[in-house]
């Protein structure tokens, strides 16, 4: 999910949808799930992380989408990802 003009863009494997809800609203709704806010503009599904580039504080989703993780969120991201059970 991506913040977009106070609303959100939601990406699936095939389509993109617009939501009138902000990324903060989505983050609250998805609290305790496999979603994580990596940056003020991005909320990601941990099950789609295929690579972590620690030296650059980046993640790769589905082997093709590269996103930066905010420095202040990096440590928490690493903890959450390590606890994440990919079988879910």
C-alpha cells in the first residue's frame, strides 16, 4: 500500500485500487497482522518480502519491487520480519 494525496493506493499482484482511507487508517486496521509500515509512504505485506538489502535499508517485494525502509523503522522491521511465520 502506498500513501497518495491523503488516501491510499493498494497494489495486488494484478491490479491497483484507490482507497479513500489514509495509510494511517489502514495501519490501524491491520495492526497485529503481517503488514508493516516501512516508511511514511508505504505499508507492506511481509509475506511478499523476497529479499532484504541491509546495507541499503531496502526490501524487495516479489523479486521485483525495491523499497526503502526508513532508518528509524529498520530495527523494528528486522525484528518483525524475523518473527514473521511465512507459513501463514
